[in-house]
C-alpha cells in the first residue's frame, strides 16, 4: 500500500498542476485534442468550465496530498485511504463510461479505461495483499 499511496498520490499532485495549466485554452486544447485526441473539435472553455477545472485541480491536490501523507501512517489507516481512493477512482471511471461518448469525444477516450481500471486494480491489490 505504501507504494500505491506514494506513487498515485504524487501522480494526483502533479495532475493538479496540469489541471491548473489547463485554464489556458491553448494548453487545454493541446492536451485534450492534439495531444490525446480525447475531444474531436478545437477545445475552449465555455460557461463555468474554468470554475469546475479549479474544483478538480484543488480536489486532486488535496487527494494527492492525503495519499502521499498516508503512505507513512499505520497500516489500518493506509488501507482505509487506499479503499477510499479506489472508490473515488471507480466513481470517476463510471462517469467516463457514461459521459464520454462519440461524436464529441474522439478515439483518445479509450485510453481512459485502462488508466482508471489499472488504478482501481492496483489499489485493490495493494489493500488486499498487505
């Protein structure tokens, strides 16, 4: 569990800074359309998109920070944090499964499934094997 919490926590902290950079439409378009092909049309923030992006960035930063810190906590608490993280990843995967459909989203959306399922599997394996 220590490795899972440390590595995935650091990944979440780094992801928070990527989300913060995505407040610039050019960065968001590069990452979502040109870099990963998750969206098909040129991307620009609409409506309350930037507000939700800040929410996601702060949430990622908090979750990642808790996970990195939890890597040094007692095993029982590590297990609880790991299973809670698995629950979050499962909910996010279901959101991707339901919400990311063609034609608005491109072929890059298929890469999201192994990413989320891999994190869920590693977290379950970590929590149940220690």
